[in-house]
C-alpha cells in the first residue's frame, strides 16, 4: 500500500508583523469541491482492488469502494459510542454529507477539519447555525453546504451525539528544524513525494502528518498525528496563552479554563490540531467567524501576527485535551 500523508504545507515566507497576516501553512491550496445533492460517488482512489481491509481491534472489514461511499462511511468501532443519528451516519438528500465522512466515528477527524469532542451540545448547535446563516465563512465551504442542508432537528441530533464523545490525545508535537519533503494532491491531501526520503527546512511553518499513514488511508479513527513545529515555538506560545504577551492578546485561560479544556459552553482547545487552531485564529481576526460570541475572540486575535498564531497553535496542540 502506498503511503499517503495528510498535511497542510507551504513554502516558508518571511514573517510580517501586521494583523490579518494569513498563516498560509495552515491552509491547503485547493478549495474543496461541494458535490450537489444526490451526486454519484466520486471514483474510488486508489481504485478498487477486491480486498477487504481490517484494522487492529475491530471485527469489521471494508473494501475500498465501501470506504469511499459518502452515504455509508465506515464505522470501525460501533460499540464504542451511542447509536449515530441518521444524518451523522448517512447524511440526507438535502445536501448534508454524512458527518463521519470527515470527522470519523471518534469525532476527531483529521487536520483539515475540526476535532468535535470537547465541546458542548449548545456550542456545536451554535456553530452549525452560524455555518447555516453565513456567520461562519472562509475555507470550510463543505461545512457551509452541509449545515444549509440540515434541518433544525438534525442539527440538534448531531450536536447531542458529538458532544457525548470522549476526548483523547491524538497529536504529538515535535519541535524540529527539518521535516520530510511533501507535496499536494487535489483535495488538500498532502503526500510525501513518492520515492523521495529527503528532508527540508521547516522554517516558520507547522507540518502535521499521520503517525501511521496506512491507518489514516483506511480511516482508522484511532490513528494519531505528529505535528512538526519550529524549535522554541511551544514556549513562546505558552507565554502568549498564559499572560497575553504584554498586551498582544489576552490570556486564553480566562475563558477556556486553566488547562484550556473548556468551561461551560466555551469549548476545550487543548490537544486540537495546530493547523485547525491556526485557521480559527485567522478566521476570528479577519471576520470570517462572526457569530454571536465571535466578538470575544475578535479582540483577542486582532493584534496577532501569523508567527503568534503559529506559537499559540503549537503550544495548545501539545496539551492533553
């Protein structure tokens, strides 16, 4: 099986000390396509080979075609969670894709989307309503289309189910100077260049890849990731998070709690994908996240540079959720 890496990576660029400085390394280069309702499934890639794939600890098996079915994405461990609402497991005919297509049966998803566990039902309902109303914009165009296709009851059902899931650590943060050489395929899938074992300078970027890329390919919800971050970034991020950095921002612990695991309807951010954290900081700063509570984050992010976002993301990702 060829090894694929899910990674968002761009060439390093000089830091610009100005607000609204986009952390390009946190974004894929392609805009995800939004299939129309009831569209035929995309061709299976890699192509169907007739084999049934298994993973450790699961009694289930799936073919490549089954794993690529957007209406029936596989759930490797159905006994580890409550029964899924229909919209979570299968989507609907109004344009909502099955939620576990991207977020998986554990809710942790991958670096190109959000880890859902660790948020309350009320918070998740608010996010889906913000996507639906247009208050949340930007890169996650698939979520906008999905939310618009969900009924109010489906939003409540999905939020309640995801809020019931347990959090777990899935990102190992490693400070380093060099990383594997990677490239992109369409759809924001990053890969190590086949046959190329070379490394390159990390620079002012974060690169997040699977610890076991074969397991990610078969959508194992227990498969973890490793995030390569610049040396010294975790300590710099800790200072910003804990003190506000002499007025650069406000201490994140005020709202998200002393361990950043959340307070009430303010979600936990500890242990999340650093790429996802950086994207959200940028969306709050530039106004793409403008829902009811967004003004609290607008003030906290307005002075951040992309290097500040990198440091905060590296530190937050290093914590236990």
